[in-house]
C-alpha cells in the first residue's frame, strides 16, 4: 500500500517495492498538488495489486540507448544504418535528454523535446554543411522514429510500462517537389559531357534507374553484354552490391555482415572505410535490362578500361569495378557529383542533383509503359510499390486522363453517341372522355348490365 505525506507545499507518495535483487526498498515521489498525489497513489496500488508494477529504475537515457544499440542495433542494422542512427543519438538525443532517467520520459516531456529540437541548430558533417538554420522536420521525424523503436524495447525489457513516443504528434513535414530534367535536357547533357566516368554513370542512372551507390558498386561480372544477349535484346546488369563509406566503429561492432569487400585506405589513420556491401533491401537486388545503345556504350568503356589496365600493368588495382578511377580504385560519389556540377555549369543546364536522374528515369518509364507500376518497380528496386504511387502520382494521373480519352474513342465514338440524348420520361396517358350515346346503346342491348350498374350505384350511395 502507498501513503501520502505532506511536505511543506508538496505531497509525497511513499511506497515499498522489491528491486531486481529481491531487496525491499522505499520510494518517495514528490507531487505539486494533492490531486496528483492521490492519482499516483491509486496508480501504484492498482499496479501492485494486479502484478503490473515496475520497480523504479534510475537508468539514464544515454545508458539505455547504449544497451539498445549494443543488443538491438547490432542484430538489426547494417553499417550505414548503424552510422546514421548512432549519429542521431550523439548529435540530437544525448545532448538534450541523455541525462534524464528513462522512467521520467513522458508524452509531455516528448512534446517539449520536439519543441527544443525545432530551436536546435543542426550539426554540420565534415564534408557537408547544414542547409537549414534549425533541425529540419524530416530529421525530427527520423529521431522520433528511432526513439519509438528504442522505447518499445524498454517496454519489452520491463523498464517502463508504456511507450511515451507511441502517439507523438510530429511537426508537419512538407516535401518539396524535386526538380528533374526531361529527356531532351538529359540528351543535351550527354552530348556536352566529356568525362567518361560521368557519361557512363549518367546513362546507367537514366536508362536503368540505378542509385549512385549501385552504379559505383557495379562489377563487370554482373554486366551481360555478349553479342547474343544484345542481338536478342537480352543485355542486362544484375545489381547485388553498392559502394558506400562506413565508419571503422560500425564495421568492428557489426562485423563484416553483408560486406563483400573492405578497400584498403590510402591513409591508414582514417576513421572510415570504403566498402562494397549488399543493398539495403532485398528488393534492391535485381536484374535490369539494358537498351542496346547503353550496352554498346558499356562495351566501348570496357575496351578502353582494358587497354588502360594493360598499359599500367601491376600499377592497376583491379577490383572488377565498372566505374573506377584510372588506377582501378573505387570512384567515390563526391567525384561524380563534382564532375556533374561542372557539366551543369558548362552546359548552362538547370540545377539538379545527380540522384534526380533516377527520378527522371522513373518518370520517363511510367510515361512509356502507361503507368505499369510493377514493371517500373522492378527496375527501380523500391521495396514498396506505394513509393512510386506517392512520388509519381502526377504522372499516373496523366495516364488516367489518357484512359478517359481512350474510353471516348473506343466506346462512345463508334457508333458516334455524342448526339444521343438521355431517355425521356414517358408522358402520362390523358383521361379518356365518356361516350354517352355508346353507353346507352350497350345498356339497351344488355338488361343484365343495366341491372348490375344500377346495383353498384345504389351501393355507392348507401356507403
């Protein structure tokens, strides 16, 4: 049982509990009003009676998250996810609520935490400056998603009774429409491109809907451009890896799970490593067919690469990468992005990011195949088809408009029904006039009819 003790202007709820070591301890909880203390007293007694009471635990949020990452994260996350999530914890969680006790985090505390984040300046990365004055709503959404997952484990570990992040009201996130190039602009860009690596990368991004990491992680063993394949329109690339940079800590913590290769760094003391790893989702492992022209472009590129390899001999580091530096080493995305920026400036083209070529590809394919979502999803490697319907709804709406036009030409125009009017309501029949001469003649010919009519009239008058 719990009791309430008044202490100056505050009220303390006092109760005994058994801790994790089986020892009986006493807990004092201070509340500002008697009403709050009564509510807490009833809550403690109810939980103790029905066996749902959780002993007080003074574990800090930062310590709990360390346990969470060490147990849950190491099992569930890949190296890229590990780096991203631990960065959120280090930059935006521990500095603000890390010293609070896990059991002190309530929905009200969560709301105040979000307000604090909205006034917090974002942390700039070493190679990328922050683009907004305060933490963006998109980043806040990622932080709350991480904490919701973490505190779900806290409930499971019986540290807390309810997840305070479960029904969090997030600030509204407005996703800006990404600018993309149309097919004519991409053709101009390719005509103006003089960097061979960028030229190959742009074609793979647009024709095959590949992500940057997938392009840079593509190996020749997964490129099928033999004569018979091209002749039968069966040339294709198989996506099973992506190139990315991960921290040494993530690699050491997670081991080499899902990692095909770790490239030796040029500077041994760096804290990160370039790696070739499995894609993030299973659906990203896919076969993408090549247009013939792209197949021939890859052939010419392979021929030039082989000549360079032969010329350099042992100096060429052969990792079998399609897009590689002249010495064979992997080409990082920043190199492609730098060349892409120079191309845009030189050709006077609209300012878009390299990744937008993938969006241009998806848009172009949806127009060509009249909204065939499954075929397009197969090329893009999206895990959920909803991603395509959300991002490319405008294109799909255009095709639905075309459906109405096709319906008109296929059904209503043959035969031409445009002048057909809707059916009219039938006119009500007019009341017939009584022919007295004909009636008298019928009565004279049939005395029985006259008697029947007379009886009916007599009955009506009687009623």
